[in-house]
C-alpha cells in the first residue's frame, strides 16, 4: 500500500506535465478526493481551473465528464431524463453526464437555481432520481465546480445550502512571473502539447481512504475544531455594543470537513496524527464559503478570510495534539 507522500508525488508529477504552479490547489484537490468531498474553485479567467480538474481526472484514471453551465441549461441536461423505447413501449432512464466519477461543473453560477439544485441530491446523497427511479452514482464520485468572482451580469449566485455542500472553496490566484514564463515556453508550441497518463485508479483511491481513517485525532484537537467552528457562530450572535460582521456562522458540516480533510492532509504529508497547525492551515478553505458577511462588513471591505483569521487568532490552541 502506498504511503501519502508517494501517492501525492506521482499524481502531482503527472498533473504538473499540463499545469504549471498551483501546487497548493493541487494538494487541496487530493485532500478532497481522500476526504470524499466536493470542491468549488473561484478565480479569474485563464488561470487553468478547468485544465487542472481535467488533468486530475486523467491522472487519477477515472471517468471524467464536463458540463458547461449556461442560462438555458436544463436539470435533465445534467442528471438525465426518461426516454421512450418504441420496441417495448416503455420509458427507460437515460443517464446524464452526472453519472461519472469526476464531474466538472464549469462556470456553475451561469445556470439558474433549478439547474444548480439538480446537483444537491447528487452531491449529498450520491444518487439521482429520474422519472421516479432512484439511481446510484458511481464510486468514487466528486463534483468540482468553477466560477468567476467578478462577473455579475448573467450569473446566479449559489445559495448557501449549496455552497455548504462543498468541502473546500479554493481561491485560484495568478501565477508568478517565472511560472508564467514557463507557460509560454511550454504551451507556445502547439505541436508539443503534453499527453497525460493514468497513474492511479478509483479503486486505489477508495482503498487509500482506509489509511486516512487510521490517522490519530486526539480529543484536544477535536475540541479545537469545534471551538473554531463555534467561534464563527459566536460572531454572528446579536447583542453587544460592537459591530456584527456575520449574519450566520459555519454549519456542522464545517466541523466534519475540518475533521475529515485534516486527517487526509496529515496522511498526504506522511504524518500519523492531526495537529492544530494543519487545522489552522485548512480553516480558510473550509470556512470562507460557510459564513455570511453583513452589509457592515462588506462596506468596510472585511472579507471572509479576515474573519476566519480573526477566529483562528482568538481561539486558544491546545498544547497537546
């Protein structure tokens, strides 16, 4: 059985043939795979969000499907529909692109709410209902969605109930000057586009989750996770003379996300226990999309990441892991 660093290295090396930089995002995607969670990537156009997810699917060796979300997309275009069979006179389910191991919901905020809600059952229950029939999705199953943070016209913001179902919300930033120079050298030659190979499999991923479950998590660190999540709820409580910057704090899914993702990150880095420092490292990616900023916070340009950093700073760190 592979250890965490070895498995991570072989996947990252293969993805690195197509994607330059974005090391932190790649590691978070691997953590999400191990923790059985979905990921929302937010960033400006041209930052290789789609390429990153497609490359991950190829390197992992799983069935990959891409759905381009548009205002005229229908729920049946994602989940599937019932098709009439003239020979038998019966309706049979036609499975949509959601029936894949890795589904890329590209520009997810460009489709209306009825299409976004079609993903809710799939993301949470790992199943889809078509024509009254409940069909199980393949294992493993992940939804990785992208969205542009600056475009407003023609977009439909994701409701809190849906963003809460994403394990991480990752902010994809611009590459460094050196990385951008490497991109020009590599991608400037249209005849030498890199071809990726499969270096893992869905079966291997499912087996590795048992290794992640063996990572030790002490009661002190578990209490620390709860204190961080409940600290966001305390900021949302009414009363007091100070300003209130949160309408609501993080849900219990945030506690589970820090618990699961923390052990997965520890395993990837070759550790056998979850430390408070790893919890702090994951806190922004787990919490930034699970807290609701007030108008006062937005007016003072206080971001979700600043609130999370404040909660981390105020929460006492356990002395033993």
